[in-house]
C-alpha cells in the first residue's frame, strides 16, 4: 500500500518546505512559521476528509477508461486539480468580481489578503449554486438509473430506481431544490443562486453530451449512472472528472479561508490533499477495491448527495466543514462495513467445491461424481 503514497509523501515534504519558507517570510518568527506549517497540514487533512468520496467516484470512472486516458487524467488532471482549481480558480473569481486583470488579481492576493478573502467569500452564493447543482445531478443520476440492480439500502434506493424511467426526473428535482433554497435568501442573491445552479445543470448535461458524441462504440449500452455513461469516451470522461473535481473543491477552497486568507498557504494545503486523493484513486483502481467492496460506490454517491445539499443550504445556513467531512466519512465507513458483512454472508452460503474429491479424466478435467 505504501507504494501508492510515495509520490504524495514526497509532494507533502516539498510543500511543507515551501510553507516553512513562506511562513518565515510572512511572520519572521519561529512560532509564526510553525503556525503556517500547522495550517497547511490541517488544510491537507481537511481536503482528504472532504474528498474521499471524490476518490471513489473517480475510481468508478477510471476503471472503465482506456489506459492511455487513465494516465492522462492521473498526470495532466492532477496538475489542473492542484494548480488550476486551488490557485487559478480563486484568482479568476477575484478578477471577474473585482474587474481586475490576472496580474492585478495576483498582486491583490499577495499584498491585500483581507480584500482578497472578502471578494472570494462574497462569491459564495454563485459558487454554491453551481457546485451544488452539478453534484446533485451526479448523485441523483446514479440512484435514478433504472438499470441499477445492486442496492445498499433497498427501501430507499428501489423507489428512486423506478423514477429513473421518467425522463428528466433528476433535473426536475434539482430545479425544485434550487427554487426552494432561493426562497430562503435575499432576492438579489436568489437570482445569482438560481442562475449559477442552472449553469451547473447545463455543464453536467454538456459534459455528458460530449461523452456521447465522442463515444467510440456506438450502440453499446451505457452502465450505471453518469460516471459510466461518459467513461466510454476518453475526452468526455476526462472533462467529466475535471468538472467533478472542481465541484468538490469549491467547498474546500471557500472553507479554507476559515484558517487562512493567504492564497499560497491555502494552495499548499489543498494541494497536499489533492495529491493524496489522487493516490487513493490509483489504489482503488489497481487493487479492484470497488469490486471487492461493492457498496463503497453507493456510500460515495450518498456522500455526494449530502455534500450537494450542504452546498446548496450553505447560502442560508452556516455549516462547519467538520460536519461535511464527518458525513462523507460516515457514509463511506458504513458502506465499507456493509460490504464486509455482505461478502462474509456470501462466503458462508457458497457451496463447498468438490473438485479435489472428483476423479480426473485423461485430458485433465475433473469428472462429476
């Protein structure tokens, strides 16, 4: 298992070295430097706790992708995840909100972190609408798949599977959720929230459409959920995973300002977390963990639904990041326990093989008794 995390551990050492240099430059004291190092470590742990379900869903898509696209996602994709979403995205939000150029946005982040934090947190309504709608579509599409045969919590999942026969059911549910939450906030924020949510829906549909257009094996039936639907086309799956990672990272980027308003400190901490999520994804794919523990996938999608609801409701209610992480970890942990119990039950009911007791024919095959 250690082999999967060697790169992440090396990356962590490099980031902590940069954090120590940054801390000494910003604080000028040993205790201040230790404080920066501690924040970077906490942010890394926070990102992992919030994104374990992301790793499971990534593995769900990657296991059906061609090896070349798996490698591309695990190399280019992680670069985009670490530098694009943790550094470029916040700067882009500030640049648009404050009508600044890219260079001015970087200067603002470096020289006036208080103003930078205010602008980022001021964009929370739009970010939550977009990310919450996209994640809600990801989770609902999994549970509203009428081809879905495996159920973890049958009384809940079976009725939703039946709803999958209704065209556009997931979109209708998300639109109703957006409307309902918008009634809880001020009118000027409500319009931003609904508009961003609609763009989240459109992004989900667009990525799925790209996957369909680029699909190589025409006429091949799709599997469970949106994850497998877009996985058959390499570029479509790549785009799907990038947008999915972006939606997951929104919550972490915004929540990170509770610990620090320095862009570079946040980027180092969240970058460490993103690298460990990548390592977990590789391990899950290589070791066939999702096949060995069949309900892990279900737990991940329950966690996604919970995260989507939290993101949408966060525009009205303050929900601590710790709660979000615990809910996701709780679903994953319960799904793991259920998978272990299911495997034990299946093993207990397996018929005992009689191959060794049967005579062997001249061609080497076992003959029936």
